[in-house]
């Protein structure tokens, strides 16, 4: 089976109703696709992995279930093993060590896309279009802001990509700007 973005979207919608989680999935998809372009990789395939990484989370948020239930469903639906492995590897507790560039990229983009979304939405403009890297770094120092996001994971993600944290933040902001309207990050600009 060769997965398509349309098929992945239908699968995501089958298991996810919440707009916040749908937008998160699209933001991670956008960031992972951006890195696929930079690395000369298959943008469509990488995007599907980003889109589906949390598709089981709404139904099974417990770490005993997520992302394991999703992996089972993907296997049943004949998704390629490398996609399933990448999705499993984004959760440190899964026991699947990140090895491929795709696996490192998904991990690096997951938490940062969420953090950048949150940083955008608290701006007066509620937009990613005028968000700057230094603003994101400043927010990272505020432990009360987006407290569920591990700052260590943000640093580790950049390290796994082999880029500085500043470069990673700048890249992801740029990727998200390209789909700001769709992601609900255009704000009032």
C-alpha cells in the first residue's frame, strides 16, 4: 500500500474530533514536510507521518496505549513499517529508539510546533506571521508558559537534527507561516 495524504486525513478524522488536536497534527505535518524539503526527502511520506503521529491520542491518551494502539491500526491498514516505527519512536517511553532522519525530525517537530503555536496565540496579533525566534526563546524560559512542553525535549530535538535551537525554531516558524491561515495562526494580520 502506498499511503496518500487524503487517506491519512480520513484516518486522522476517524479517530480525532477535537480541533486543537487536528490543528496540532497539521502543524507537525507542516514542519516535518518543511524539513523533508530541506533534506531532499519524500515530502508526501514524511508529511503523512507528521499528520498521523498522534491520531490515536484522543481515544487513548494513556502512555500504556498511545502510540501503541495507533501502530496496531496502521499495521492493520497496511501502512509501511518505517512510518509506524517513526510514529512509535516519537514517544520516548515506547522503547523504540530513534534512528532515521525521519524519526529524529518527527520528534524535533512535535513539541516545537505545539510550543510555537502557543507562543503565536498569546501575541497581541495572535499570529505566527510576526513571531520571532527570540520571542519563542524568551517564552521557553517562562516555566509557567505551555508547562506541558518539555524544554529538554525542545533542546534535544534540535540536537538530534544537528542544528542549533535557534535555527530549528526559525525553521519551524518559517514552515508554519506558509500555512498560517489553515493552522489558525494568521491572527489579525
